[in-house]
């Protein structure tokens, strides 16, 4: 039946041999909940993901996290050391006295003091003077600081701040030793006072006034240059001289090119006049009207002569003689015109554009005038361009001078501000106070130790989490189908048994698990009539053969006439474990009319086997869907329960048709199996239409087994079996699971 069907636990359905009623109810309730609850739709919460990744690794992860936290805290604590600070005072009064005169108030005193306090933190000259002082040299002699310390090292520990109410700058120095803090602060105060020696207020005032005069002079020059630029550009429509110069340059180039072409054409025309060319009369007619008239009259007379002669008039006719005389006269006139140069036509030449130019005196005169005009135009454009280029040079020079003066003004203003600051730091207005004792500045060791502990503990936990996240193996029973998201119910859990089972308590627990799986199949999966169950796995080694043999023994012990079918053509595990080596078996039964002829009895009551046969691996092609259905139908008529052990569903040919024709399929999943392989196996079973009853988790670890209902319900049973006098002789069956079921028979 489908895995979605769950039967109610009625009083009349108690399994034989078995459980205390309350334990059985708890077991059935758990299995019903596993079947009815769809796990694929349950969203995995972050805490669940963390638990699944760290499950089974909590102890190791905790120990590693504790070790990492201790190491991280130690590193964090030692990475910082306690620091000390000491401070000295530099007091500067807000007034000064010049040349013995009255006191004068310092202009912009507060702004200048803030600027001075900021400059003290980066004054390399001050640092060098301080490191040469007696205070610092004493620290070097005592070995507190290195003798080759840099000025940058010194300034990195200097702090300065202006106090607006009490007219002083507080100098502080930070160091890892209290003596270093006091000596550094006093070295700064002493160096500052030494740098001010020899300076007077009159010197600073004269410097300040000279700089202001220079600034005024430069500003006046800038104003004059700006006015000059405005005057030069007053008659210009645009102040963009570069654009205008570009236009003038283009016009000058065009005029110069036109002049050169006209001059060259004029030279060619004059050369043609010096050596006239013979002319074609037809061309001459285009330029001389008299010649054109003679040529037109000649054509008319020649046409009339031809018509008269054609009409039959003789050669001696007076009209014919007169026409011939006129024609001869016109031809002589035209020839004379051509010979005389066609009326001052010297020839035809080509210009640069390949156009014909007739060379005449008039044309030469016009070309000479054009050359003169173009020459004047070129000279005019050149003068305009030269004027604007000179103007652009003058404007650029004035602007460049203004830019230079503006930079000079900025420099002089900075110098004036500095002179004004020095004016109020003259020795007569400065008072200093040395540092006396150091105080603890800041102790970051507890904070860094806490941070190191968090990081040190987090890294191992993260490593264990990533290891669990990438681990695709099935390690616990609830991961076999729950983590794959296939909604496959769990039929039972089998413990991890040794190869040679000698503990009666272990045997009792294993047998009880098998009987529970059989009970679940009878109550929730199988019909009341004969049933065919296929047991398979994703890959080999998951214990499907052991489960098949053990379930066969359990069904037989419950009074059901049971047949074990060894359809694992490669492994042939059932036949080997029962010691049956028949030459013929399931391959022949698939194609035979009477498959019961190949069924063999076993030493166990109500338990028979259809072996695989010696040549099973060579006959896999016999397992067609129709032949498999016929075989299963025949076996169903002769047995109450048929349990078929096939090869792995992902690697065998015979598994697919057998699963498709069975009433229910059980998939075994061993601890350590790849979850992706289990998913593929389940998907394949459902794709071919197989009825997946559920899965059995095999080789469960002791903690995982004890957490299930199986482990809880079996404690009383295992204790009862282990009493003295309850042990039975062991059957020499080589399979420990089947051995435990066989020995549990009443």
C-alpha cells in the first residue's frame, strides 16, 4: 500500500509475541506522525541548520572553541600594553608689547592659537629639537627609548589642545613607560621655548607689514592687468580670441591658395601667348562672331549647291558657277582668320579643375586683375591674423602674470599669518609649565582579550559548522529521509551489530527491532491478503540482505507462510547465507510456467526460498516487466508473504521491474551512506511507480539508537532477556541480525 496510509491501532491488531501495549502505542503514534507529517515543506530554520551541522560534533567543537577562546584571549591581551600620558603647559597671553610701548591686543587670537596647537603635532623641527634636549637624552641613557628613534615616531605620540578659557596649550605625550611620558612632554615644552629665543615682537611686526605691502602691490598690478585686458578686448565682438584666430587662419589659407592657383594660371596663359597654338576652325567659331557668320553662310551655300546639282542643273549653269565662286571666297576668308590667330586667340589650356580656358588678350587682362585682387585679399587676411595673434599674445601674457601674482599673494598671506602667529609667541608673552607625573592613559587589554576570545572560539565553531554543512553522509536516523526532503516514513532502526553476535542482550534488541518493522508493515502498509515486499538500497553494503532474511524469519515466526526470493543477481546474498547453491533459480522461474518447481524449503518452519541460481548474473535480461509480474502473481497464490531481495536500485537491472510489480518497497539506509544517493534511489522508485513503504535505518550508533522509541521500548525487554537461565544456544547462521531473530522464536 501507499506510504500515506496509516491504520488506527485497534485492540484486535496487536502483533504476536511482542510489545507491552503502552510501548506499542507510543511506537505506532511515532510512526503515524512520521508518515502524516510532510517534512519536505518544513522550512529549515537557522538553528536547525546549525544543529544538523554540529550534531555529533558538539563535544569536539566545544573543546576546540574553549581552546581557541583561551588562545585568542591570550593573543588579544598581549597584543596591547598599558600606556601612560603626561602633560605640560604652554601659556601665551592674548596681548603683546612692542619696543617697550603699551600692551596691544593680538588680532584673531583664538583662531591663531588653534592653528598653533595643530601645527605643534606635526612640526618636524620641533621634534628634532625635542629629541636633542636633556630630557630625551636622559631617556636614551636609561634605555627607555632607542637612540635612533625617528622624528615621526616622536610626533606620533604628541598631542596638543588649546584651552580657550585659560590661554594655554596643553602638550601631552603618550608612552608605554611613565618616565617616557613625562620626559617626552617636558622635551616638547623645552624645545618650543628654545625655538622662540632671539625673536622680538618688532621683528615679527615688520615682517607682517612688509608681507601685507607686497600683497597690496601685487593686487594693484592684477587690477591694472585686468583693466588692460578689458581695453584690448573692447573692440572685439567676442572675447574668445582662440576661436577668432582659428577662423582668420582658415580664411588666410583659403585666400593664399586662391592666389597661388590664379597666379599659376596667369603664367600658363602668358606662356601660351608667347607661343600660339594652331586652332581648329570649329573651336574658333565659338569665340569670333565674324568667323562664326562666315562659317554659317558657307554651310548654307554648300547645302544650296548640293540641292541644285541634285536637281539636274549642270556645272556650267551661271548660278552654279556663281555659288562655287562664293563658296571659295568664304573658305579663303575662314582660312585667313585661322591663320591670323583667330582674332587674338592664342590657344586653349586647362586649369587645376581640368576646365578649358581660351587664352586671349582680354582673358589675360582679366586674370591679371584677379591675381592682383587675390593678392590684396591675402595680404589683408594676413594683417588681420597678425593683429589678432599679437593681441592674443598680449592678453595671454597679462593673464599669465596675473596667475603668477595670485600664487604669490597666497604665499605671502600664508607667511603673513605665520608672522602674526609668531608675533604672539614672542618670548615676552610665553610661559611654560613642565610635566610632573604620568597617568594611565588607556588600557585596551581587557577589550582585546574579549575580542580575541570571541574570534578564537568562533573560528573552530565555524570550521566544524562548515564541515557538517558539506558532509553529505547520513549519520542519524532522522537524516535518512528528513534531510533529503522526500517525505519517506521511517519503519524502524536497526542497531550496529558485531560480525559475531555473542551478547544475548544485543540479540534481543536486534530481534525486537525486526519484529517492530514487521508489525509496522502489517498494520500500516500490507493488505490482509498475500503481499509482496521488495527490499532494496541505494548502493551495496547498506544491509538489505540481512533485513530481508531477518524479516522473512519474523514473518515465518508470526505464522505467515513466507517466501524469500534472492533476486540480487550479482550479490546472491540470501542464497549464500542460507547455504543454498542450486544450479537453477529465480532466472529460470521468471520464464518457467511453474516457478514453484524452483522453490526450496528451509530448516525454518513456514520459510521457503527461491535461490538465485549459479548462473544468475548472466540471465538479467529475463527480468522483463511482464515476466516479472507473472512470476510475482504465481508466488502470491502460494505464499502469504513474499520478500524479494534485489540488487541496489541504482546499479542493477532486475530491481526496476521487481519494484514496479511489488506491493511495497523498503529501502535500507546505512549510517555513512551518501544522502544524494538515497535521494536518487527514492526518486527512481517513485518515477517507475513503485510503492515506497518507508526506510529502515541500519547500523545506528548507540546514542542515536537509544534516542528513538525503539531504544526506549526495548530497555525492559533487554533486561528481561539478560536474566540467568534465559539464554538459548546460538544457531550457526552467519548473519548476526538473522541470527538474533532466529533465536528469539518462542
